[in-house]
C-alpha cells in the first residue's frame, strides 16, 4: 500500500511539473482623462523575470493603465520618454499592438528629469500621439530601445502618458457650418464693395 502511495505522489509531482506556472497578475492603474501626466517605469533589475515591460516599482509586477473614452468623444493619448533621452517604447491596447513612439538616437544625452512637458518639446526624446475612438482600453508598454551610456543599455527609465478627450462634432452641425461659410463670404464681399463706393 505504501508503495502505491509513493507511485501516486510521484505521478502527481510529474504532472504538476508539466503544467504551466500561473503568471502574476498585472497591476492596473486607472488613467484619468484630465490631461495630467501619469508616470510609468521600466527597470530590468526590479521587474519580476527581468523584463523590459512597464512595472509597478513597489512589486516588480507588470503594470497597465485602464481608461475609457466616452461615447461621442475621441481620445488623444500622448506618450513621452523622460529621464534620459534615447528610449523608445512599443505600446499595446488590450494586448494588441498600438504602435511605438518616435525613433531617436539611443546615446543618452543630458537628463531632463521628470518634466514631461519639457521632454515633449525636446526632439531628442521619443514621443507618440494616438487618437482613440470611444471605448474601454487597457494600455501596456515595453522598452523597444534603451538609452545607452558609453554603449551600454541602461534598461531602466521613466516615461509619461496623458489622456485628453474632446467631443466629436455632430455631423449635422458640421454640415450647417460648411453650408454657412459661403453666406459669410458673400456678406463680407458686399460689405467691402459697399465701403469702397
């Protein structure tokens, strides 16, 4: 009987070794549509598994941002590198590729700190602007190119993202505006002709 238990235990251990390990859940942060910058971090040394994805620096777990664009609105998502210039990010929405930030030279220049507005105005920092339709989204990211120091990739950085929403013009309002423009032009022409006499 003891022999049968040992065989059963060995089979159970063998089966468990074949099953995939459950990966830790990503830490989701709610991104507000208020135009304020939210920070994300990448640190190969801190990340669980040593990856180059966005992480929660407290836990090392993968980090995503969740947000919604209301019906009747479009969203403008801006992503920019911070810290040292030279990083490029790839972005995903719901696990599907969204795109990447702009190409820049990888050699790290002067550090700008965590001033995302200044980084956005500086061509040495990678940035991307994406237009999104109404819907609910989960945004993730990964370091595609790291800033380098003396040829060695740093593989650690900070970046910023912000979401702004604006109403979509009603099709009828847009048509009325376009139809009214010739009338405005005609009125201005008559006024100019009347003033010349």
